C-alpha cells in the first residue's frame, strides 16, 4: 500500500474542512430535491416520455402505411390482379378403369367363389353362375359379418356415380346410359375364406388408391431441371447423418442420410436407392438455418416455389435435422443428486454434442452461402436466413401451441408439423383481434394480397406480446389494425372481390380503423349538440315539447322559491317572537289568569317530557309449544 510507509503520528496528521463550500453546496442540493418534488421537469411530462413519443411515431407511420396500402390495393383491384393470384393447377383425370381388355383374358373359374386377381387389380364375383370382373377402384367398402349359425356374410358396396360422395367422373360421363351395381352380398360357411377375401380386397384397394393419388399429384408438378453432379469440378459440400421431414413412405426401419450441394442443387440420399430427393437452387424460395438453443433439434429448412415429391408425398417444405440430445430419458431408479459426477458428466457431453452439431451446420451454411454468392446464382437471391428468437412469441397457428419466430423476410415455425412459413412481401394487412383490457390473449389474422387465398389465423397469443408484435410489424412496414371481435374474413374478402369499386370508394381498409370510427362518432355527437341558429323556426312538436319542459321547469322553480321563503320565515322567528305569539293565543282563549310562573312551569315540564328517553316496549309472554 502507498500509505504503509507514511507517518501516523498525531503531529504529522492534518485535516482541513471547507465549511463555506459545504454550506453553499447543501442548499443547492436541497433546492434540487425540493424542486424535483414540487416542480415537474420537461422530461417527466407525459408528452415528452420516450415510450409515448415512440407510440406517437408508430401511429403516424401506420397512418402513412394505411394511405399507401389503400392506393396499392386500389391499383391491384382495378387491374384485376387478385383474380390472377390463384395459380392452382387442375389435376388430370385418371385413365379409363380397365381390368381386362378381352373376355379371353379373364382367368378360368375353379369354383363359383370370390377371387382376387392382383396382377390385373380385379375382383371376380360369381353372379348368376358366371364370374363377373370388377376393378378394385370401383369398390367403395367391403365388410364381413358372422351370425349365430356360423354362417358368414360378405358385403361389397360400389362407387355409384351421381351420389353425394361420388360425383360424375370421366368414365361415368362417357357411359351415361350404363346401369350400375350398387351393392352385393354373399353367404359362405367358410369364415376363414371370407376373412382372407376381405383382407386381400382392402390391401389391393389401398395400394391402388395410393398409386393413383401419387400419379395425380405428380401430374400437377412443375417439371424440374436435372441435377448436375459436382464430379471432377469440385468436391461437393456434404453434411452427414441427417433425418428428413416429411419422411419417406414404407414400413421398414427409417435410415439417416446425407445432404450434398452440387452444381445447381442439393441431393439427399440414404443407403436405399429409392430414398432420394433432389432440390434445385432455382426452386428454393427461402432457406433457413435454425440452431438448437431451447429446442431438441438443429435444422435446415427449404421453402420451395413449386411442389416436389418426397417419397409419395407432395410438399413445398423440406427439412433436414439432427437431434442434439436424446429425447428419451430414463425415469427409473431413485433421485439423482445435482452434484452427482455422472450427472454432471452427462450434461457436459450433451452440451459438447449440441455445440459440435451447431458448428457443423454453421460451417455447411457458410460454405453454401459462398457458393450462392457466385455470379451465376446472383439472380436467385439466395441466402440462409436465421430466425430472430428475441422477437418470437407463442401462438397456435394450426392445432398445437408453438413458438413462432420472425426472420428478415418471413414469419416461421419450423419445429412442429405442419410447418409455418409466411412471406412478409405477400401480406396485405394484419388484423389483431380480441384486443381488450380484460383479455389475457388475442388472435392475429394475416390477410394476403391474393384475396382468393384463405387468411391465416394465429390464435391464443399472450397479451404480453402485443407491444412487441406491433413494433415488429411497424418496423417491417406492415399495416396492422385492431378489433375487439373476430371477423368473418371469408365473407369480407368475397364482398371485396365481388365489388372492388365500392370497397375503394368507401376508403379501403379504413373500415377496420377503430380509432377513426370512434372519432367520427364523437364528432357526430358534438355536431348534434352544436349551435342552433335563432332564425330557425322550430316545428310545432318541438314547440309543444319546449313549452311543456318550460312549464315543468317554471313550476319546479316556483316550488323551490316557496320552500325557500318558508324556510326563511321559519329561520327568521326568535324565541321571544314565538313566546309573544303563544301568549296572544292564550289571551284569546281566556287563559290570562295563568301567571307567568305557571306558564314557565308548564313549559319546562313539556320540555322535560320531550327529552325523556323512550320506554322499552313490554315483552310479550312466550306462547307455549304444543306437541
């Protein structure tokens, strides 16, 4: 220490006091305290508060956005842009259902029993002594039943065109004069054969329906370019041990695969040859990288322009992920201490594994971003986007509460299925519904620029996230409105598309502005109670009402004046005047013989009786109880 070598003797120690300065400083400090208590500074005023000014700036910005949005919507509706927004391709009709092209192709009947021809996808039914073939897709349901006599029945119901659940298809329109069989039933004494037939028909029908639906979905797909493998040009960027969503079909054990970035797209493949997916760079609309922080998975997500097939599923969202820790946890055994070395070591291993997986994904993302930065991909404008967790909020976009996170260009939820990816540039407006003082949560309705597209609802958002959502929407230049109730948006959008001109003439989206409607109603009330010119001649009814009201007012005023005069008279008389009036009254009645002393005695006696306490009421005897 510096003072260790200093002298500590009394003669060497000196103190100096600045009494004058302290006396001068104390009143200033006291004055500052008193001023803070009694006077309000400019910074403490409500109008100059930072939060209020931010709210005012946001309100002004929203008003400007409302003007721009109404002009943009008017131009789009005038040009018929909303009618062209729905670019859904119609699926091709299925081919003619032909089980056998020739009668000779029908297999010979061994017995008059139900037979299933899996090669030709037909069911042979014995009808009037001959085998009649039916394509399995014409069968709607098949069931079996057994009675008490060990007799089994099989019932087959067919698809009949023209009913509520089976509209006319291409086959029924070609053969409009045909007669259709609706239902058949057969009886058998062999229950094992009946159960086997039912199982075979159901399996064959399920297989054919899955194949036809996949064929119909593939018919609507946009033709993709072929993947150019890296080959000798460069080593492909590779990420291994990944799982894919949606998963491939099949009943076998699921296998992890690897994702490789080639010349013009990605390829995901497993050890099975049929499990392979190609994603072209030109088909990627948005790419996301979400590391595991509070989630159990680290993922890469691709939102596509056009649908692709993953196995036998048609999808626009493809995700590759890795579980950073084991979801299954052993609950057996007793409680383990927090200071258990095995527990601490296990947590350390999980933390290290999560960090390693996040770093591997981050390295893959950085290398792919460098690849996309090359001149040949400049027109695609591709880059991995990362969700901003600090702006996230909880809500129910589908059926499960999930954590919804904004990104720089989207609003996403990538953990729970079905996924949620909303492009901010496709949003027309956002309406915050059920917003009120007594509500614990509210709903968000997203209206898209394509009015033929259904609105997206995110329900049960906590009210604590309201200010953050408003700030985020205002920052991203999205116009939002507030309402106290849920609106029927399907009817609203139908009204807009049916008569867009009236929607534009009525002010566009300003019918959702509650503040404007409230101010208009207040102005109308004020105008009703405004100035009435003296030149105006009132109607007869108003004259009568006014006269009646005036008479009522006058009568009430007269009564009030009378009561005031009476009260003034009562208050004006003194005891002497009252005594004089009493003596005059007694004199008139002939009571002059009474002396002054006698009158005083009677007065005192009357005054004492008036001040005497009231006597208690006599208690009634209780009535005897009879049993």
